[in-house]
C-alpha cells in the first residue's frame, strides 16, 4: 500500500472494524493471531512467519501470522495473540505495538480433535524495524509489502492434497513462499478493509 498517507488510512479503517466474536466456538477451541503492520519508506508491510517443520503441527512449514491457541491462563483471545507473538518472535506488542482492531473470526476446516476450531485475528502497528527473535516454532519471519498483497495479479493457485484427494486452492506466492488457507482469508479481509 503505497500512498501519501502511508499506514494512517488503513489504521483508521481498522480502528472502525467491530468484528464480533463467534460465540458458538468455546474459548478453549480458539486460537488467535497478530496481523502486524509497519510503514517503511512510504510502503506498508505485513509481518508473516513460516512455521518450523513439525509432525504434530497441522500448519507445519506453512506461512502464517504469529499466534497460537488460547490457553487456560489467557484472559482472552487478545491475550493469547500477545503472548504467542512474544513467545514465537520475541516481539512485545504491549511495549512496541499499537492495537488497531479485531478482524473477523475465521473457522478452521480441520478435523475435530486437539486443533482449534476458529482463529481470531487482531491488527497492530509497530514503528521502524523492531528486533525479531524467532523461537524453535518459527523457521523465519519476514515483512511482505502490502502493495503485493493487494495486487490481484499476484493471485495464483496450488494443489493441496487432502486424504489423497487433490484440491486446487487459491494462494499468493511471494519469493517462493505460498500464502493460503486461513492466512489468506485474513489477508483478504485486510485488503478489503484497506480498500474501504
């Protein structure tokens, strides 16, 4: 998102977002993520992580946003997003971030069991180039230009194989990385808000 206003118009639009919680999903079946935005040289960027490979992680090796499941000690999904961001990339959003708003809760399509049933995204802004220290759950953290995410020409698809069945899925490909699924749905809402 390159414009004279930089991050300010998107921040104002996000502050007006009033996404309601999905009351049909119990708190212990929710996860939360942080959509972290910054402005650098007039360009708005969104922070992504690539999850480390792990056989018990349903999102192993995938691109996502910092976050994780809501634990019993978390007072709310927002607290979970803040805690998980600290744990995964060493970024204390209470100290260096500014909350911008809550986006729509996204239902998962994974089989029931130990995985969350919905993901609650929260948007934040940070200034400058905060130090990121990924833990063992995160293979890398990288900033992606929002203009890239907004450009429909960057849309693509890939084949996801589930239970032996190949399924074409929409995605964004950024420098060899594939952004799809729940993360893409959250990005799409951010893009929609930015265009409002």
